[in-house]
C-alpha cells in the first residue's frame, strides 16, 4: 500500500525564536527600562551638581548632569516658546500612544519587534515622566572624542535607540509577505 507523503512545514525566517513573547514579558521589559531610567536620573540629580562633569573614561566618557527642555538630541532646547512644556509633553504623549497601539497589534511570534517596542515604550515613558513633572529631561551620559561632544543622553534614550535598531533589523529580516520567484 503506497504511503502518502506529508508536505514538509517550514518555519518562517521571521521567527527568530521558537518561543513567543507575551504581552506580560513586553510589560516586564518596559517596567525594567522605566525603573532603571528613573533610578539613574534620581542618582544623577542627587550626586552630580547641575552642569557638572565627572570624567569616567579619560578622552571619551563623562558623567554629567544637564537638562534637556527640547526634543531628541537637544532639538528646540534653546528655543523659548510660551507653552513649550505643554507642547513637548503633548507630542511625547501622542508618540507614546501611537507606539503603544502598534505594539498591541504586533504578533506574538515577532520577538524582535516586540522586544524593540518594549524598549522604546520603557524609554518613552521614562522621558515623558521627566517632561510632565519637571519640564525637562535629565541627561547624564556624555560621550566625546577629543573636543567633539555628542548630545548627552540617558538610559531612556539608549533603550529607544536600541529598540529602534531592533525594529530596523526586523524589517530587514522579515520575509513573510514578500513574493518569491519560482
């Protein structure tokens, strides 16, 4: 009696992990980033004078205490607008809502995207808390080379950047809905 061959099932290349990432895990990542961000900002406020710098790695890294009243990378930091705090907080809230909506819709098997979005959410919430309650974001990591200083940043900014990189990586690795030639 001839046996029927079963079609071989292959996993999608988009699945980088065999285990799905639940919303609870995403929430835990978000909360960990938020807690680390707020803790480090509190420590900087407590132990580093405003506009002071402590050399950590000579020639490349300082611990500083600066206030960013603008957007990312100090954009609008020196601009004096009447309702700047409200504007910056509103923009951050709108962005957070959009990211949260998108994160809610990402499939459970899209581990890379979910991780990136959880990092972005944790960082965005951390910076939003600063903007809403202080009117500015506390930045404290100063990376430089020679006399060239990059924008000071914090844990939230780092999480947002890493999360964005994970989303970009996911876009390049995603092959679900990509037509193939036969």
